[in-house]
C-alpha cells in the first residue's frame, strides 16, 4: 500500500485518539514523540492534533535500547511542560521517571508504544471503544477489590501472589486523570503484585518485550517476588543476560494484567498481544508507575495464552476465556 494511502487509512484512528481519547483542545500545546521506526505513526497523530488547531511540536528521539529506559532530558522536559504528550515510540517510556514527572505536572499522556502503521488500521484499534471501556473498568474494579490472585495454565504456569491494597488501572484507551495517561491500543487491567509475595512458576508462551514472538516457552521460577531461575531455549538465555546486566531489581515481578480487547490479535508485538481478551501478561522490573516501590531501568512484559485466573475465590478467566458475565 502506498504511503499516502496508509496515511489516509490511519487518519480516522488518529483523529479518534486525539479528539476522543485525549480530548485535545484548540491552542493546547501538544508534544508528539517518535523515533526512526515510528515516525509515520507520530506524523499521523501530529496531523490530527494540528487539524483541530492545537500547537504541535514533533520530536524524533534516538531509538532506546529497552522498554523502561529513560528518554533524553530534552524529551523529559518537553513532556513535563506540554498540555498533552503522545509517546509514539518503539520502546515504552511509560514506566519511567520522565512519565511520572510529566503526570505530576498535569500533562495528559497518550501512550502508543510499539504501535505500527498496520496496527493503526486493523485489529485492536477497530474495537468498540465504549463497550471496551465499560468492560475494562469493571475488571479493574474486581482486581482492586481482591486480596489474592492465583494464575495457572496447561503450559505449566502456577503462581500465587497478594494484590491486597494494589490498585488496578482501566487501560481502555481513554485518558484517566487519576492515572495520568491513556494507552493505545486499548484493553487491559493491570496492577502490581505486592512486593515479595509472588511464589511459583510462570510460563510465558506467546511473546516478550525485547525478545518478540517466542520460539519456545520461557519458564520463570519465582521466590518471594523475584525471578530466581529462567529456563527454556535461546530466548530464555537472552532474558537471563538482561537480568544479569540490570541487577536484582530487574527480576522483580512488576505487573500482572488481563487483556480485555476481543479485536486484538497475537502478532508478536506486545502492544497488541497483551490486549487480547483472555490473555494474561506479567512484567519484570520497574513497578513504580503502577503504584509499587521497586525501581529499575527496564520493564518487560511477557504474554500467556489460555490462562486461568482466580481472584480470591472467583474464577475471572477460565482457559483463556474472560467471564464477561462478571463484568456486566
């Protein structure tokens, strides 16, 4: 498809993101952050914001090495002073001090981490946003009210942890003032496991940040909230090397989330994979952006297909099927 046709196809999604999800107003100062791999998506967002009369600045920053790396100071300063900032970057800067600082300053942030041109046109972005919002908010409420979670799968996952007092977020595509950001594509309810409580085994069998689509599953053994053993094939060895490079905090079980988007596909891109309804993803590393206290310079998600999730005594996901009747 020629680039001008791709731009045309992306226009409607960009317009909805700018006008509905982030509620950009004329004359607001909007910062669009892209990198060399995501420039076309950033340009589409910038065009939509410019079209409603916002004052738009586009910054193309160097490609980061990993999700959770801090952006350059000049980018962080821009985020903190803008009315709205869109982070259309290959690697997420959601779980960074720069994002937290910007939220504290009142910047409305739209996160489009790893979003490609194809993803703007089909799949998760074509969902009914209002229906998804209600479903995701209801699931987030269930998670917030629960004290414990137990996740299992036929692939070998069997892990338990406390979520008592841990708020869940409705990442439904819309900006929530209490969170400070919106995430696109939409469709997940994340929280952070209470530090030091996770024990058991997690088998990641779809995809993982920095590794992409998995050739074979990666098995993580957890003791008191930290990954103590990694097993699997070559990609498991890569993950172990990442842990060695970034220290003990990188091994922290940082996030637990359930996907809620029935239009999302498993494509090997975590931005969409982890939103698929009925999947679960866990992250390792930094959890500060989710209300935790562990700081790390990485935050890596890994997706599980067909999990079963029990919150306290209630099964919420059964063999990869989200029990929608609990959310109505």
